[in-house]
C-alpha cells in the first residue's frame, strides 16, 4: 500500500500505523491504478471516463476531472 499523507506539522505520520486516510481523489486514482497496473509496466493507460465513473461510483461530484490530478 502506498505511503499516505503526512502531518505537515511534524516529520511523523499522525497515527500509530504511520498512515492516515487517503483523500477521496487519492482513492479514485488508486482504484484506477490498481485496475490497470501490471508488474513491469512502464506506463499506465486509462481513459478519462474511468476516472469519472469511479467518482460517480463513490458518490464524488467533480465538474472537471483533470482537477483530480491537482489535488491531494
């Protein structure tokens, strides 16, 4: 599992497991990544529609899908 966001006020993560919840957008990106990742791949190909569908499935409303890349 990828390392999650750290508390900006310290060098330590905020919980005892050294991880905290991913943002909703991080969760969307992670789901799409896991659906397409193959060991040894040097790129990941997916459609913008997959991001939109994953957002809809999770009840996330976003008007501009590329905003997902800029958040987090």
